[in-house]
């Protein structure tokens, strides 16, 4: 363990042995090794993140807590009014689109 130096370990991974630093040498084994290493690092990070998200969702950590006043849930009336207005506006636009005649441009003219 005394001989293990991080710089030497990184140099061993990233450069081929006995290669000139200025010479652009093709080293497919080193390149594939780095690619596979990065893939497994990404796979591990993705797995840890997915486990964290699934545990958080199961415990309801990621959902908004409803507002409570004296242990009574309060209805968000402003948000409800905004959503109801948007639904009414969409319904009016739909009825308007149903009653109007559609005019399309004739490409042959």
C-alpha cells in the first residue's frame, strides 16, 4: 500500500507504458479500458440514484406537504380558481373551434 500513489495509478490508466507524451499513439486497449470504466462508473451512479429515488418515493419524501392549520388541511383556493379558469378557457376555445368553419390554404392556387 505504501507504493500506491494516485498520480502513478492515473498515469497507468491514462497513458500506455513507455510512450512519448508528445507522440499521439493509437492505443485501443487503453481507450476501451477507459470507456468500459466510465460506463461502469455511470452505471453505478445511475443505480445509486434510482435506489435513492425509489426509497424517497416510497417514504413520501418528494411530495409536497399539504398546508395544515391546527391539524386541519387547508384548501388552496387561489390555485383551484386558477385551474378552474384555465379549464373554462380551454372549453370556450374548444366550443369556438367546433362552431367555426376551418379555412385551409389551397396549395394549387
